[in-house]
C-alpha cells in the first residue's frame, strides 16, 4: 500500500469531496469511524424491489448502493491527513485521476445527492427530486441516472460514475 502525499490540488481551503473505494463487508463500520472523526462519508443508495417467492404478490425491498464499493468522502486534508483516513481496514484507496488525490466536483456530488435522497425518507421527497431534472446535473447525466437502476451490471454504473467525474473536472 502506498501513501500519497497531498499535492497542491489537494490542499484546497476547507473540506472537499473525494471519491474512494471501500471493502463491501466493512462499509458500515468505516462510515461510523469516519463520522467519529468529523469526516463525512456518503454513497448514493436506491431501493431495489424483487418479487418474493414465498408470498403471492409480495415484494421484497432492499437498499443497495448505486456504485458498489465506492463512496464520496467530504474531508479537509489539513485536519484529516490521508494516512489517517486510509488507516481503517475497510478503506481500500482514493480514486485518482492523474497524479495524487484530487477533489471531485462539488456540483456533481450535490446533484447526485439530490437525485438519490435517503431512501428511508419520505417517498414524496424522492418523487419531487426525480421530477426536477434541472439542477446540478446535465440533462444527459440525469436521463442516464433515471435508467441506471434498470442496469443490473454494477460495472456499467461504476464506469458511468468515472465518466461523470472526469467530465465535471
């Protein structure tokens, strides 16, 4: 495992959003650990519905990450060094575009947060977020996200995430 030094791009004033990878089995413990250190983790979640085989007309609802294994991290590297963040066993690495750890567009993260509100919140709020495509995402990004949940292959969703981040940079 290599530790990355903070480049001039990383030392922005105040906290920024970064994209990172986590071990799928330790996500909950990692998120709790980061919150205890005043670092905000966030991952887009959606409700996945499947037919139940044990009940006629029954539906099973599960909450799943949109981009399995990836999450956004709101941190200030002046207060929270990269080495400290990477010290948790469920943290895999930061996603890099070029040399060093680079922040992700705040506008993109805000747009994703608006599109993927907490699935445990009011269903009316979720419908309202889907009804307003203008905002922080481009129309093309929004339309792609609308159909994203229909795609069962996580690799395609992760590639789309990487493309969105590079286009927003």
